[in-house]
C-alpha cells in the first residue's frame, strides 16, 4: 500500500498480462479481510495494454481558427476497458496546471477523434489520450497552434555572396514542412533573380533557420536599383503562405 487517508487508499498494482483480472482485499490487522469490488462482478479490475499515440493529424492549426478543427489520433492498443468507450479523453499540454482536456470518440477504424481546444496563444502542446479517464499515454506527439511573429534575426550583418545562414527567432512557429522566409521592404518591394522567398528549416517553436540572397542579385522591384548597403526586413510564413 502506498498511502492512505481517512477516505481513500492508494496502491500500485503489480505487472500482469493484458486481460488478467484481479480481486482486491483489504485488511488493517492481517486477519479480517474486506473484498473491494462491485456487487455485479466477481473481480476488482482488469489489466490492459497502455494506449500509445503514433500520429496526430493534422499536427497543427491556427490560433485564430474561425471553425472547429477535428483531430484524428492514430495509435496502438486503442481498446476500451468498457464496452461503451465512454471514458476517452484527449489531453493537450502539461498536467496538472497547463493541460486542456477534451472528450474523444473512437472511430470505426480504431482511431480517436477530438476537437482541438480553443487556445489563445501560439504554442506546441503534447497530445496524449486515455481510454479509462485515468491512465494517459506518454508518447510526446504534439499539436501546434501557429501565429508566427518575428522577434529577431541573427546575424544582422550577412555575407555579400548570400552564404550566410540566418536564425530567425520568434513565436508561433510549427513544423509544417512549408516554413519559408521572405526578404522584403514594406515601403519599397524587393526582387531577386534567385527569389526573395527562401525555404526555412524548423528548429523548434521559437527558431527557424534560412539562407540569404547575394547582394548583387537583390534589387528594388520598381527601379531595378541594387539594395547595396540598405537594410531590409525578414518575414516568415509557416503554412500555406
């Protein structure tokens, strides 16, 4: 027995194969035993395989989403302990204080669906599931709320041949496979024969890495004049431009 209060007992169960049933009996004097179970069944609980999440689809969505977004969670051992599967839940974020819980539904092909909860800030949250409303998976699959905002770009001085790799720091980045950077001037648009939009590599939710443009190929779109030593801006897109 792990610990107890005046109203509750807490204990760890031994390891057993899935499907094995157990009967719990309690005693405070090692002589008089009390059986703990429902009067409708002849056992206290059943062991089952822990669910494991293998994929979250889609793995990201916008913070400001005008429509509810349904997420499909794939995994293994998605077998409900109760026939009605009424205890399925999806957990987004870190318990106990930074987690959001939503109801889940088992689909006909053994996957779990739930609505992405409303979240007011960009972030990447762990997604875990439970089939009994107690034990959650621990597979570190994630869902990202994107709303990109650039805070900084380093280094500020780049090589004239375009070989410098720039790290863009900000918030609201997700690993969509479509992250891009754009070199621009909002008051005087830029152009380049190599393009001013470059693919960017997702590092983490706060950092992207991108390549630059050679100085002799970066010009002002309206006049064709080289930017020379004029400063310019960098913007990012993380999904669908």
